[in-house]
């Protein structure tokens, strides 16, 4: 038997003996990683691990942004671990906003269920802005890692359902990243071109120090 025949036979034997797992329900008690969570033992998995009921309830929009996000990420919905997807519900009150933010780990698709939402994102290559006011039934995609936002564009509560291309898409809100921590005002003034009064005002509003 020559080497080519041996390689083909070995590949056939290997492929016939291997078996991919049907699912990998997250073992949330352990630490997560960029690759996801460890798998729970199949004997510990129940149908409830594959069901999430939280998206049927409105989020609390009584806050500084007049908006709420109800996530169905792996931490709340362990059945999506390893499947490359997750969801969330957005509730945006009149004049509310989901501030400029990014999901480092996933692209996002937004579907408007109620009201109107002005949404947009900024490209990383040329800082091109793509903005559209969406109505009920419209869908918009936000590419992975790009800065984007959603604003209520009508006088009624807006509702949207969003889907992500990762069980744990990650989230960084730009305003909070700048002003809700202990990064010194001096460094912020130099890096953002804002003056001292503006920086301190934003830190006070968002709970930052320094």
C-alpha cells in the first residue's frame, strides 16, 4: 500500500469514528474564555437550557438614557454557547437613546417591532457615517466592531429585537468608557480635545472620578 492509499484510508477511518457534539450548554459556574464556556455534562442539561422567556417583557427605561437592553446572551441563555448566535430586546422610550457603542465580538442585525428608530454606524476605514430612520418591520445590520447607535425617532416607545453573531458579543459604550471611570481629567482633556469643565461635567453625570 503506497502512502497516498494509506492517507486516504486513514482519513476515512478518522472521519467515520469522529462525532461532533450536538450542543455545548454553558457551564456558567466556570470561567468563560474567548472560545466560550466549558460544556455542561449532557446528564445535567434540560430543555429549559434551550429556552429564554425574557424578551417578552419590557425593560425598565427609567434611567439616564431612557432605554433598556434585555440580553439573551450565553450568561442568561446557556443553550447558545458555541452556536455562534444570541439575541436581545431593545426598549427605547421617547427621546431615549442607545448611546454610541461597539460589540467587539459580533455583528448585529436589528429588527424594529414598534415605533421608529434612527440608527447608524461609522466605518473604521474612512469614518463614513451610515444613518437611516427605520420603521416597524425594517431591518438594519451593524458590522462587527463598528461604532453604532439607536435613537427613538417617534413619540411612542420603540421596541426592537436584535440578533448577534456570537453568544457573547461584548459591549463597550463610548461615553461610559471615557467618563465613567478613574481616568484622569487631564489625560481626557488631551485625548478628547474637551476642556476641563466639559470633562468634569460628563464625569459627574456618568459617575467617573479623577
